């Protein structure tokens, strides 16, 4: 349902609450209310929760959501990389290295959504166990996404093609980059780094 802090959730169904029927939905809502995680107003007509019903997630509810979505429990890896077609092969090798280690790679341009892109990027980074920052091409967004992950304490693996290494930003040069010449070397080095450090 993708609610915002302090906003009312309206027009929800029993299935949104993973309930089989209206009485089970109300039971779930009451449990969450008793835990001080939500407040809700239900309007029931003909044994159905109607559009007049609302839910608001309270502070304890947001704390529970954030705990549930902690990146340390995740199998997802966020890939920050230039969308230039010249990086397509590198992106495929990065995804392969993730899968070889049992992780699920995500690139934001491959995610279907109707939301504002920046919010989706931040949301997916927060849900990821680690981030791979492939800085070839020196895209500002790649650096921003890596910095956001670092600020959250999410590990970042840095990569760069050797042809562009001289251009790596001053603030990140001190990090141990995986320097690669071709896609095979990228796959081999990255697969080992993931296995050894995450």
C-alpha cells in the first residue's frame, strides 16, 4: 500500500491485510491496534470493510516495519551503475556474481513501479544487504547511491574499469576498488569479493 508517514491508508481490502475474510481482517487490525502499532476506523456494511475505513500507522508500527525491513536480513543487492548501453555486459556479469553467491540483484531501471524514482531508489537501497557501486563513467547518481548506503551502514563494494580508474572521485579513491579489464575478470574478482566480505 506504500503509505507515507502520518498519512491515512484508505481503500484497502481484506487481501491487503493477508486475511481470508472480513472477520479475520478485523482480528488482525485489532491485534495491531492492541500493540499500539496502528489506529483504525472500520466502517462495515453488509459484512464488508468499506471505503470509509481508514488505517494510520503509529510510531511503534513504523519501528516494527523498519526492523522487519532491515538490510541485514535481506538477500537483495542493489546495483548502482551507469545506464549507458556500453555498461550492459558489465551489469550482466555483476548480476551473475550476485546470483553465484545466493543474492538477488536489483537495478532500479528493471523495477516496475508507478512512484517517483528517487524514492524507489532509496527504498530499495534500504532493503538491500549490500550495494555494488560500479563507477565507470563517473555518474553522480552512482556516487550518491553508494554514499546513501554507507550512511545507513550498508556495505559497498566498489568497481571500476581500469580505463576509467584515473577519474575515480577523490573522496572514494581510498576504498579498495575491484579494477577490471574485461567482463570475465569483473565476474571472477567480484564473485570472490562478495564471498569473502559479505
